[in-house]
């Protein structure tokens, strides 16, 4: 990630006053991760959507992955993913394997490396305790 959770940027934050907002499916278009991570064979997409810029920033987003190539990611923040379709096969640095299927919730704690296995094929909604990553917007 290229920004800290305390940086302020001119984003169009979802948190607006007053009341309720509904964002319909397909409102946010995902970006390909292969160029960003430098893994040409990777088949994965993501979109970050800023919710609030306050001290305890929150970002939401959508993440998809199709079978292709595995990749590693170090979460520098707390993130929670809710699997909405398919499954994600994850490993930690010790080689422990985790399978998250539709309906499961995965909590990623800060400063831990996660390996997303190549056979993962799923979609997830996430919320992260950070400002959005500009590369994912």
C-alpha cells in the first residue's frame, strides 16, 4: 500500500450526511490486479471505494479471483472479506491452508503475509480499516 491511513486526499467519500444510501450491484467497476502486482498470468480484479476520511478511515471494495497464478499480499491494516461466490484458498507463511467458501468471513490482521492460491475462484466484498489504495480505484 502506498498511503498511510492518516493521509488526507481529495476522494469522493461515500459517507454523506444525512441518511441512507444504496449502491446497486455493478456500480463500481473493478480494476485488473495483474499489472499492479506485476504478475501477467494473474486473473484477479479489485476496486477500493472510500467511505470516510476520518481518523479511523474505512474503505469498502469488491475482490474477484479466477484460476490462474497465486500471489502474495501483506495486509498492513485490518481487513474483513465476506465471500459472496465461489471460494478462496489461502495460505499463511507457515504453510497452513485455509478455504473460505460462499458465506464465510475472513479476517486479515495487520502485518501478516497471505498467499492467494492459483486455484481460487470467487468473489468477495471487503471492508478495510484504511484509506483507499489509489491504484485500486
